[in-house]
């Protein structure tokens, strides 16, 4: 039987929830996990979700042995790794103003309606 984390990662890939937002005519890009209720900013070693912060602070303040180092990553980062590995990342290209607006929406409202409009095209 598959764990809920494995199911969630697989669902994220099937539903194309990992979005790479790139600036037009630039190498700058960010990843976004587009959730059902909230969106999260990602990189290969960072996620803006509360679980990520909890794990980082716990790892820094509590000394404990871990058998599986991957267990310290939230499922958004695990889904990003899997998506990159399987080339299942959806890419969109935007201008600087649009990228700023998307990031502002995610940080202020927990989700970007602009991103959803762009993805639904």
C-alpha cells in the first residue's frame, strides 16, 4: 500500500501542479507548487510551506539520527524532484511585472489567480 506522501507526489505530477515560471529573455526562473488551496514557491532546496520551516528549525535545534534524509523534505520538494526527474514540469514565460504580481499574490493571499489564468490558457 502506498503512503499518503507518495500518492500526493504522484497526484501533483498527474495534475501538472509543478510550474516553472521563467522571465522572457532571461535565465531567471522560479518553481511554484500550485496547490488546491495554496501555492508555494520552490527551488531545489527551499519551499515556502510551513512544513519546510518546521523541519528546518527542528533539524537545527534538535539532534536526532535520521535513517532517511529525504524524510526531512516536504512533499512539495519531493514532488519537484520527481517532476524534474521525469520531465513533468509545466513551463510558462512571463515578463518581470507579471512575475512580481504572481509572487506578491502568493505571499499575500497564499495563491495566485494570475498564475491560474496563465495556466488555464
